[in-house]
């Protein structure tokens, strides 16, 4: 038989900066109508060359699978991404998976034994009681609602939830730096405008020399602009 692919929605368990844990397959019926019996999986050849791909493309490896094992009605593995800087596609996939944008895996397998779920429809959905795992990929579209990528870790701490990639963290730090620079410039602008108010006029063109509101001859329009600048300068 030819290779069949099965898509699995995943949740990620991050167990290190370079690793996530995934459920590669379950015994649940998938959206394609098939069931892969975990206990019928032959993992021998895959364990010998456990490459993890991006979108089933053999030319785009992103990591390797470790500890591939059957655990009850699931097949679980730990995926270790390629080191940062080795592969652009691996770096991109790592960021997408760890940030939760990509949450699905897909396995390619070759069935060796099976039976129709409905004997009246022999060409319909199958229960594969014997099958060989050929490959595993991170993909965009899920199908088996029971398969999950299960947790994320950052800075040595294991926790559920999303973790920023190094690229996103660097981008946020750059943004914060730009905000700090902007605050300094705004404060300098406020200081300079506070000392140069002698010729400021109100919106109707008349001098505001009385300065009843502030004692310094500032127009209403100017005071409003100054309040807006002060508010911007104090944004967290």
C-alpha cells in the first residue's frame, strides 16, 4: 500500500528551549474517517531515522523525535528542534509552534493490516490494526481531535501556555527601547515649550496675556496640546 497521512491537532508541552512534547497519534476516529490503533504501530524504522518535517516536505527537516513510544491509546514523542541558526525553516517552525500559532502534527504511515469500520462500506473508513510509522510533520491543518502538543518551557521553567521565541523577544525589547527614547524626546519638548510662551495666542487670534487660568499667558489650545503630550510621555 502507498503512504497515508493523518493530521492531528496538537497542544505543545514545552520541556526546554529546544524541545516540545507531542501526541503523534491517538486511537480516536479522525476526520478522514480512519482509526489508527496505537498498539498496532510498528515504530522500528522511524526510530532509526526520526526526522520531523515541516508540511510533509522531505526537503524541510526541522528537528528529530526522541522517546517515541506507545502510551495507552496515544503515541507520544519529544521533538527537539534544530539548533538556532542552522535552518531558517526550523527557526520559523520553532517560533510558530512555541507561540501557539501552529498546533497540529501529521503522521505519514503505511497500513499493513486493517478492516472497514462499516462492513457494508468496505471502501469507507478503516480501522488500521497494523501500520508502520514513516514520518511526522508539523502542519497547519488538523484532523484527529485527540492528538495534542502538550506544554512549553522557557528559561528552564516548565509551564503551560505560550512562550515568546527569541526573535519575538528581541523585537519587543527593541520596541520598549524606542518608547523610552520617545519619552525622553517628549520631556525635552515639554521643557523647551514651557520657557517660550510670550507670543502664544488664543484660537480667536487675541493675546492671552491675562493668564487667568495659569498665570503664564498660555492659550487654551496650547494648554490642551501640552496635557496631551504629558499624557503620552507617561504611558507605560
